[in-house]
C-alpha cells in the first residue's frame, strides 16, 4: 500500500504555485505601470474662441437697405415712365394744336380767296374795264378763268359802251365745305350799279356759291354759281 504524501509535501507545490502567481501579477502590474508611464499625456484641445455674435439689428438693416434700394429703383422707373408719357402727351398735344391751327388758317384762306374773287368780279368800270378784267383773271383758274379769257374783249366792250360803273361789296361769307385741295364758299354781295340807260344807281343783292382750288400757286376761284 502506497504511502500517502505528507501534508507538507502537498502544501509545498501549492505554495510554490501561489508564489509564481504573485510574481506574474507583480510583473504584469510592473509592465502595465511601465506602459502607463510611457503614454504621452493627452493635451486638451485649444479652446476655440467663440465668434462674436452679429448684432441682431444687422440683418434687418441689410434687408431694409435692399428694400430701400428696390423701392428707389421702382420710383426711378415710374418717374421715367411718367416723364415719357408727359413728354409724349405734350408733343402729341402740340402736334394736334399745330394741325388744328393749320386747318383753321386754310379755312380762313379759302374764305378770303372767295371774297377777293367776288370783289374783283363785281367791281368794274368803263374807264378801267381791261384792268378790271385782268384783276379777275389773276384770282381765277380752270373753267372760270377760261370763260373770262375767251370773252374778255367782248365783256370790256359792253362795259365801255354802256358806261357801266359797278361797285361791289361783300356782305358776308361762310365756308360750306373744304379739304386740303378745294373748298366751296357761300358769298353774299351787294352791288351798286350805274349805266347810261338807267336813271340813278341801282342796288342789287347777290348770293354766289364759289368753288375754289388750292395748288402750289395758291388758292383761286374755279367756278361761281348764283344762288337764291
């Protein structure tokens, strides 16, 4: 029967194992301390300075500046448009006034030409018959001018033979119609007539419808018609 190991013998290896374990722990701790001692101490990150906060009023100020600039542009454009409209309206109004003035002047010229033609036609004297007829030719054209030209000698002879003396006066004249090239004017004439076969002067009233023509040479009478 084998002998049982003595308690001292069993205890000895166990004690040795404990010692070894302690040695390992010590060594491990020493190694850990060495590693810990070799670590580079962590540096705290440099404090980041806080950016200065923008004043609260700055953003509204920028917005206000942008809004003001836009408003000024709108006002400037509106002013330009208003100026253009005003100038355009003034130019148009001036043009219209000029056109109306020209039309009024032309109407007045037509009336004046008709009055002058009837004055020349209704004023004639035996002593100045040829000159009087020439004055008629100066203010007429077309068919009326041709009639006086063709018969001027006969007409002058009759006036001279009868010792006619006629003095005409325009009582009134009115424009009936007109355009840029022609017109019709109504002319009322009073004539005082004397001749060798009549006793004393005779008063006569006439109404004529005078046709006028306008060309580069001026306004002339192209026809006349006696009306009631």
